[in-house]
């Protein structure tokens, strides 16, 4: 398989001295759905922010063979679409159309291409017809879908999603999982939701205290209750009945 993202010996500390990542090595391949899981404070979000150059550290992250740096940030961010946990961090325009169109406009697309990109993205997330609505008057689940559409409108090769099911009720959660399941392409999902992991992902990486501590098939990782418990992902002896794939 083609290697899209390569992380080599990535370490990162914040200005206050907090060591967030320690010697992380990871390869992400075209077409795979990968779950990045771990306890709070494990470094998951820090790693996620390195994947399209929001955070950078010594050229340790490469996209399609090119190290992500100042010279190619715009290109990297067009290829790696990042969906934040809180949709309000991505919705700031008066209408849904304006929010979803923001990326394509900044890519220099024509008016017709922008309209086409918006229509396509809203269709993918099941929000066709919402173009004139105010994002701020939508439900939280609807905002999640629109935030996803703002990224899909730029047709990224890689979709990076932070906690997609957080703060959703069960119906909204499984509905949103269904949306993600229909998405083609490479997906990296940062989550605490092991049901989502079992439903969507074939590969799981566990991060704890800034280090990769496990990397394997979803079935094997989710079946290892001792491993999950050791890294704060399940109580000891938990009998997790999870919908699994692969």
C-alpha cells in the first residue's frame, strides 16, 4: 500500500516544558481507517495537529514523501483535512453555504466550482438544502455534519477527525458513524469511543504518555482487555460487547 503520512522519531514539548510526544513513529497508508486512542493527556491531539502542520517539529512528519514545513503548508492543509472536536471552532459565517464555501474560495476555485463543491459536500453529510440556514441555529449534531462538510468541500486525500461522536446522543452518534462509514478515502479518527472504533476502523494505534504503545488490527486490540485496561481505555475485567470490524 502507498504510504501517505510518515512520522519518524517525532518528539514535541510545549513552551511550558510539557513533553507531549516522545519518539513517535507511525506510517499511515492510502485507503485505511485508523483509530488513534488513549487516555486523556496521552498526546493524541498534539499528534493530530502535526499531521497538517498546525504544529511542527524538526521535519519529522512527511506527507506523500515531502516533509511538512513552511514552504508547503498550504498544500499540506489542502491534502489533510482536519475536523475539530467542537464544530463551533470551524463555523463562523452567517450561513451554512458561506462556511462550506470558505475553503474552496480560498483555493481559488471559480464561482461555479465553489457552488459545485458546496453541493457535493453537503450531500455527502446528508445536509442538502441547508445552504441558507444559520449554523448557529442548528442542533449540535447538525453542526458536526456541517463542520465535516467544510473540510470535505476541499476534497482532501486524508480526513483527520477529532472525537467525532463526543456529546452526541445514541441516535445522533450512530447516524454520524453511518455518515463516516460512507466516506471513501483515508480516515484517521481520534476517539475514546470504542464502539465507533469497532464499527469504522481496521487498525488501532494506542498512544499513552506521548508514546505509541500498541499498533495492530482492530479485532486484536479491542479483544485485549488487559491492554485496554492498562492504558485507561476499559476497567479491569470489563466485558466490552463491541461491534467489530476486521
